[in-house]
């Protein structure tokens, strides 16, 4: 996505009042489905240990970073700008890591459940999965650049549950095959655009506000950026590169905001490279039509995006599948062992600047598909719905 110069409030200073009004109208209209269908969040069922890294121990932000603390983002954003130094950056980047990581398993389940991978919906979701993996790599590079150490395995979320850090309260992220309700309640709800013109001081923290404050803190702190331990690798359609300059930081964080969580761009910006931002892509699947501008108004009236045929993976219950048959239990175990290897190799990659470990993690992630699809083809107790992966580290 192209870089977008944003003001401190998150608006594009070059955008006309008419364009902002059109954007506000469009976001209100397209966000209605997600807003009215969101399922109330339940408590995470297996909260892990505190994720504050050793670099934060004894600092004012010790214990702030991690899924067990649902108000983490609100607490970080409550810190006065004068107190947002290096430790604040490290704590915030760890939370950003958790947010990016939490989106990948549900998106993978939706993609794996599609039987025709050549269809438009499958291509849209596959691109978004690649984007999220790239975003995770960017955040890890940023954290290493300021002297932190990414904690990935410990950050693996439990499903179903809320998004890390207390952002988008009311969104319950669960694992399921692709259905219209899953697209609306999980995918669109996670990626719903930030609209600064309609926010108030009483609104709960959003992903967009969090990334905006993170960027402002980098500008104010101007930390020394170390190349040691950062990684370079092709991830999906993107090239992960070390973050070495303030311009690299700006570009990296704006790409994350514009591609996905927290975008406050209009569809005009989101479609500059023919790839809609994640929210709009998911909305195209939900509405069954491509996004198109007609007479100055954006709507889902373009070419059809047929909803795909899918394997009917049921929603994974809290705590995982109850007393699954032996073949299912073996597949679940195989999947979770491989998933654990992915997480541990990602930890090793950024702990040592080990590109080989990163490649091993990517290879292991590809191997997750086979047991996942096998699970999605085994009916639950003779019914129509099927099993699916649980994404539970061993």
C-alpha cells in the first residue's frame, strides 16, 4: 500500500471536507452489519503468563504487556506523552505483536475451509493472511530495533476470547469455518476502520488510536535503531526488511494501518494498488460484490464475489473439543505440535537474528494445512458440522 501522510489526529491533511463527509457516510453504512452482529466477548479460557519481557522488568511498564491484562492498551494510552519513552515503546510493541498474532489463526481457519482455492474469496483471504504475517514480522523487527525481545510463544492467544489488550471490546474472536456470520462477527469486526471524526474521549481504545500513538511516540522519542537481530525475508507478497531510519518506522507503521487493523483511509486510498484494505475485502465477501464508486458514492455494487463452498467446520468450543475420537485426537495433537514449532522457531528467529529459524517457522506453518483440512472433513458425532484445529500450543 502507498504511504499516507497523516496528521497527529490521524486525518489526511490533504483530504477535502467533502471527501471526509463521504468517508464518514460510507464507513457508517458498511460498518452497520458488523456493529449489529458482534457477539459479546467471553473470557479467555487459558490466559498465559505475563508477557512483559525481561527488558521491562522493574520499569514503570513491568507487567503491562500481555493478554492476561485486558486493559493493557487503555493503560498505555493513559500514560502522558512525556512518559512515553523507550520502555513504553517496548511494552506497546509487544501488545502490537499480540494483536497481529491473534488474527492469523481465525483467518487461516476461514481460508482452509474453502474448497475452491482459486475463487475470489479464497484469494482475498489468502492475501490478508500474508499481510498479517508480514505485519507480525514488521512489529518484531521494530521491537528488536529498540532493544526489546519479541515473546511470541507466550503470546499465543486462547480461542474463543477477546482481542489482546482490551481493544475493540465486545468482539469475540473464535475459530470456525467460513460463514457469513464469521466474516461479519470476527473478520470485519477485527478490521473495522478507525474513524477519527466520530470518536469521543469516552470511546474504548481502538487499534487505530493505538498504532497512531505508537507512531507519535517513535517521532517524539527518536530512539536509536539497531540493525542487530532484525530479519529480512519475503513474507507473502511483501518483503520484510530491517527498520533502520525514522522514515522506515513511519513507512512500516503506516503500511500496517493502511492495509489492515486501524485503517482510517477512505476506499479511494485503500484501492490505490487494486487491493482493498482488509475490512473492505472481507466486506466484499460478506456482501457478495466488489466495492465500486459510482457518482461519488462507494457501495458494494461491482462484479460478483460468490460466497464459496466450504467445509462446515464448527465453532471450536472454549477449552477445545470435548472427548474427540482417537483419529481426531491424533490429528489435533499433530497440528498443535507443529503449531508450537512455528511459535518456538519465531521466538528463536528474533532472539538470535536467525533467518534460518524464520524459514523453518514458515515451512512449519505450511504443514499446518494438511491436518487442518483432514479435521475439517471429519463429522462431529455423525452431524453435518466437522472438527477443525484448536491452535493450542503443547
